[in-house]
C-alpha cells in the first residue's frame, strides 16, 4: 500500500461563516442526514488508528470542513497525541488544515507552528471581492479578520498558502488581486473555480463562472505570473506548476489535472468515508471507519467504479491537441455529451488558455529540464 491521504471533517458542514457559493453547504443540503455535528473522540481515535495501521511510509491527515477549527484546539491537540500513540511503524506523518481563519488567534498559531501544520487560508482577493462573498452569520464582511489571521500566521512562522475561489467577482479583478497578494507576501497561491449547485448543469448564477470568463481569468493570471517568472520572482501557483510538471513528464499533485479521480478518503464527522470531497453525498459512501477497515473500504471503492467512471470522456476531448496536458479536468465539472460520454464544462476556458499560453508553458518545461 502506498502513502495514505485522509481528509477529515471534524465539524462536518458546520461553519461560522456564510459564504454565498459554499459547495459543501450545498452537499449537506442534498443529504438525508445533513450536518453530522462534531466528531467524537472515539471516532477520531478509530480514524487515526486505522489510518496509521494501513498506511505505508507516509500518512497525511488534512482537516477541512465546513470549518474544522470549530472542533476546538483541544481536538487537534488530541490528534497529535493519537498520532504519537499509534505511529507504531514510524511513518512520516503530515498534517494540513484548510480554514477560513475566522477564529485563529495566538494559541492556534503557536500550536500550528509547533506541530508543523501546513495551513490553507481561504481569502477571496481584496476587501471588496472577499466581503461580497465571504460573510459572517450576521451578513458582515470578514476580510479584516481573515487578513489579520494571515498576518498572525506569518508572525508565528506557520507555513501557509492562500486559496481563492474564482467567481464572477474575483475573476475580472485578478490583476489587482495578484498585485495585492505580492505586496502582502502571499507567495503560495491556489485558485479554485467556483462550483455550480448540484441542481445546476450550466455555468451561471450570481457567482458561478461562464467559460469565457474563466478562460480570460486563466490567461490574465498566467500573463502576470509569466512576467514575474522571467524576473525570477514568481509566486507558486499550483495549477501552472502542475501543467509544467506534466510537460516535464512528472505526475501532477492535483487530481483535477490528472484527469482521473485519485484514491481520496474523505471522512465525515460520524466516521463515514467517501471517495471525493465533491461527492460526500448519499449513495457514494464506501464504508465507516467505526466499523470497517481500510482494506474493506478500498474494496468497496473498487466495486463502486467511482474512479473508473472518471475516465469517461468524449473522443473529441481525447483527440484534442491539448489533451496530454489538460486531461479533461475535474470529473465534477463534466457534463454528459455524445452518447453518455462526458466533456468538461470549462472546455472552452482551457482551449482559450492553451491557445494563448501553451507554447510558453512548453518553453518553461524545456528550460527547467535542461537547466537553462
């Protein structure tokens, strides 16, 4: 068994913010049970014990939500205790936390630094774009609190990246956002395309993305990044780094850019396991770590055909000149076309991007390969 990756939702879909586009709130609202509350100490112990018994070499625990910090600092202190208790095979253990930053204070930052957590901080650009989408339960903007959290993470030398949702508010303002991120010292950046509601097959709504808008965003962001690359000061942008890695013959670390769903293990607060964060829905469960072993969960995943279904793409997609580097994108963004096969709803976006930027991506890959 290779390294194991486990995504844990200790607070299920509970959150102290009310982001207008939240895909996980959408999933929770489409489940029979909905929010599952806080993970119990017994469930946490079963998850960590079985993970460390099953993994070989390395095990990564990524805590997401909802908002995982609602489980409390004591929950995460218990995580560290249990990892030490059950790491009988001397595995390399990595911990990551994706947070909105709303409750982070000095105690949290001290803990995250001392225990070497990699933190993903959700921030949607500048104040006007962030506050238009990411509000507290009373409808107030949260930019000030999140920006303060970012400064605190830096002060405590916590390794972190910023995660920005690309939507109708952020996409047209990427030039200003990019420059502000540089001024603020945000050197590690991820940009995630806003997901439609599960009931919506097309792009649209107040915050959803039209393909042309997303394509223009990718081009604009790359142009900014490429200018900095030539000056040797570019930030790490995961999507571009992965495209370059593919062109160099390496394996991308994002399943979206691999084109086939990876072996994810998403664990809800009650211990139930799902194959992907975008499919934590009734009918997709593959077991529960309070009752099942990882071997049983992997067997059920194989029988379900979830990973194989993500290979279902159109001949038009596979024959595209950019398929080698694009690979069809995330399965969640594909819509059925051509006798049950699927094409990504952002296909036009990627065509726009690669038509404009592909040659330069290839040039960078060649330079890095030959050390020029």
